C-alpha cells in the first residue's frame, strides 16, 4: 500500500521505482512476444520456406 506523504511521488523508496520499471519492461517484452506469435500465426506454416526460395 502507498503511504500518503507530503512530498508525493518523490518520496517513494527507490526499490518501488525499480519494481515498477521491472514490471514495465516485462510488459513490453510480453507484448513484443505476443505480436511476434500473432505475426507467425498469420503468416502460416509454409511462408518462411517460400520467402527463402524466392531470394535465391
């Protein structure tokens, strides 16, 4: 729980800021992973082979 302090957010302990930053980074990584999975599903199973054959 957050404590009400006269200084507001600046009085938060450094460990809480680190936790928030860590959670934000984890959320960004999760979003990137989910987007990659969605792109892979949309591309289909045979699309990777077709692209590499066309480049030769």
